[in-house]
């Protein structure tokens, strides 16, 4: 009888966000006859705890609220000794730093993860990749960066994010039949460069004053962005909504999905938008060009170029048929290349191989 592997996902938090949601979907889909997923956060309970527990995932915390637990780096050692996983999978920067350090010290096999364009720098990958048994990244661009830092190809696996194409389904009516609403679902953080999006939106409103921008998410930039909206007349057309686990309602109302990031891995929200049949206007950074084929399923521009982003949005607004065609192309690509089944199978293969190498 095969041993069930206890896999610990070490997270900074379980707030609404692309990495958190993707790791939760991975954990809930792992084959329970082979894997027992556990989630440990550096904070207290947050947004997605309930969904994790509903999926039968054990959830543990080092803190009591949304702030990092005091001396979390020291408390983490005791938690790892208590939970004693067969494989440790740290996600995001702080877990990837301290999880690797304690994992190596305690003799735990660590599968490091690199997600997001700033991941290699924030996680000090030039030095800390050596503390891992294996590494997983979620974009080909990150794969190239990591191999350039010295990570051997045999130590690194690229696994694309997955999307539930049955859950995120396109409407029967063409998206061009909807009111002119732009949608951005993202964490309100500096990497997303929302001010460039706001400046592009101001240009669009000059020609189409009826256009609105729906911004869904939470994060440290929230106060700054709301202050910009309050000080500029175009801000009257921006609607802010907090993050939530189910955002299908917003995809179903939007006409164009927009993302103005300066750094990215492989944004899960782009997969959801494409699966929902929305044309995309985004920046050509990180793994985005791997997802969105410029001129086929969306339009890409350089980061920080609000004029180019506005021109692409205006092009889709002025040519509804083009937007409908790009949305349909995105849906076909999501179905063909980014299924959850392929993502989970690839992770299970890595986890099993790492555990087998370390088994006495």
C-alpha cells in the first residue's frame, strides 16, 4: 500500500489573490489517495480559509489577524517540526526565503516556487535556489530568468497555471452587445501599475465618456488609487470592488479585460478572462505574451505606456467584431492549453519524484 504524502503549502496569507487562488485550486485537486494537502500561513485567518476547509484541506496559522505573526520566522521552525510534512512547498517571497532556510535545516525536501515577474529578485534566487530539492515556475519567461541565474535545467520545471473552463464560460450573446465596461481584476499593488491604467482610461473617456472601469481587488495601493480617482474627473467612471473568491459576475458584465502590470509571471486572471470569452488589452511583460497572442486573442503594449494601452482599448471599442473574434480565440486557447488537469498532473509528478528521492 503506497504512502500518502503530506504536502505543506506555506503561504504568506490566504487573501484574495492570483497565487493564493491558484495554490488553493491545486491543493483541492490533488489526488487524495496519494497526497494529503496542508496549508500554513504566516498570518491569521483571511479570505480563503473557509473554501480551503470546505475542500477538506487542513489549515494552520502562525498569526491571529491579517498582519504577519510577530517573529514568524522563529515560530515557523516549531510549526514545521509539529506538522512534519514529507514535502514543503513555499509560495511567495517570505515563505520562499524562510521556508527554504528552515526546511534545509530540518531536513525537509523543499519544492520552491517562483511566481510573478519580481519573484527571482524578491526571493534572492541567485543564492537560495540551492536550498531546494526542486523548483517550479509558472511562466517560460521566469524559466529563462532562473536558468540565467544558474539554476540547472534538471532542477527546474515550468508548469503553466490552470483555469476551470467549465466554471469560467463565455456567454451565448457576443461580448460586444454589453455596455462599454472595462474590467481589471488584480491585487492593488505596485507591480500592477494601476496608475498607468487610470491614465489610459482618462484618454479613453475623452472620446467615449460613457465608458466605465471596474476595478476588483484589495492591497496596499488601495488608498493611493482611490485618492487619484477622487482628484481627477475621470475617477467618477472608476468603480472599486473588494476582492472575492467568485468573480464570474464581473467577467459576465465586462466588454474588455485590461491589465497594466510592469511585472508578471502568468496571471491567473488573464486565463479566467480568456476562458470567459473576453478580449484582452495588457502589457507585454513576463509570461503575458505566452498567454495572449498579440493581434489574435488580445492586444499587447509596453509597460508604462498609457497612450498605447488607450489606443488598444479604443480600437476594440470602435471595432466590436474585432473584440468578439479575439474573445473567441482566447476561449479556444484556454480550453486547448491551460486545463487544470494538466497543471495538477504536472505538480503531482514533481511532488512524487521529490519525495521518492528523499525517502530512506
